[in-house]
C-alpha cells in the first residue's frame, strides 16, 4: 500500500555542534543538517511516507549539504526553491542531559524570504497533509505568505502545525497573536511542554488544550520528554508513556515525534481531511508509535531519525490512561 503524500513547508538549518578543538584557542564545530521542518520531512521519508519538502535552499556549502541529506533520505525536492540568499546557521550547545540551547545566525537568510509567487506555483492536488511551523511561519517577510498558504491548503488537506517556539529570534507576542489563527486553520497542533510554558505560562495542559480547541484545532498533542505525551482530541484526553531510552541528545526528537504521528495516521487512512473519522484510540496508537520514533532519535547524536526497519511494532491502545 502506498501511503499518502505529506508536504512539509519550512526551513532547513545548519546545526553546528561544538566538537573537541584541534588546538588550544580554537573552536571546532561539527555541522549537521537540521531545522524542524526539514527534520520532519527526513523522518517521514525514512519511515516510508512520501514526503515533499517545500524549502528555500541556498546554493552555498550548507545548502548543498542540505540537498544531499534530504535526497539521501528519500525526500522529494522537486518543489524546493533554489535561493540566492545564504543558509541559516544555528550553533547548538548541549547540557549534561543532552538538551540543546541555540544561538542563531539568521539575518537575511534564505529560509524566511518566501514570496506569494513562489508558493503559488506549488500544486497541492496530491497532498493529503501539509505540515508547517517553526521559524518559517513567524519570520518575516515570508511568514505571512506561509500562513496564507496554510489557509489555501486547508481546503483540501489535513493541516499540521508545530510552533517550535524560539524566543531568541521572534518576540513571544508574535506567537501569541498568531497562534489562534493557526488553530483556526490547523487540524493538528503538536508542541512541547516548554513551548506551552512560553506561550501560556499560567495554563495547565488541560486548560491550554481547551483554549486551543476553542480556537478551532481538533487534535492537540503536547510532548513532555521522558514523561511521554498528552493528547487531546476535542477535549477527550489520553496520556502516552515514553519508552525508556539512553539519551545521547534530544535534538530533533520533537520533529521525529511529529513525523511518527503523521506517518501512523496516514498508514491508517486518516489523513486528507478534517480528521472527522479520528477516534481517541487512534490518537493513542499514533502517539505511541511517534514516541518510539522520538526515542530512537534521542539515542543518537543530532537530528538523525530512524529508518522504518529500526522500529518495533507500535503499542496497543489497551491500557491507555485518560486525563
């Protein structure tokens, strides 16, 4: 069975990690292809879902690295834009738990320069799901154009959004002002517990889910690291445990979770509309599968999601916990 096409719109970023310096007084960096949307596209393709990446890829040394990485994972780049601007660079520093903090070099880079004409050329007829979010949805001048594109896609496809909040680059009020509009457009909102605390610092998970449901999004999934995930389908909630894993770092784990969620929903024939046939047991099973994908990503360095053959069978909905 051929799975439905998922189109992913957003950035591909050069993730530079500190490495042992060759000599005193020097700083060595190991550069890996990253960026939330690109990571999600790679994870989807490796799982076996046809994935098309809508990105603006530079012709610089990082852009060539991105193209090679995406194509090696099976991602369709036929609709990607060859951009004259430089690539975005993010320098990551890992703490003792493998959590990354970033400094960004993103002024005037390729990822944020979308024009209406560039996206108007994209055919969505075969797309069952459009996933977007992260910085491409909020950084101008392209953010407004990307948001309008989501509105166009919502007429025919399931829309998935991951805010992936980056307060160092974008003021929190921008996210708070736009998030209700994204909820009105989207069918799936996936975010981390850290994102929630930044967006709605005085809200419990339950209250936040109810707020976002009221704004229009039927499925909200909040990932909580080693404590698993909470999913809410129009107010009916489940807690999904995370499988035990030896964490190398958490880079790309949330993006892999999103890919696992969309892959599982697509394999069950649930993508391509407004999720009207989705049941909470389906949500539990999809999140359990997604948690496995994320755990395997945490077990290796950098945003390096697993291939389908590395996964065990997904957990059953039996024994799921409600909140």
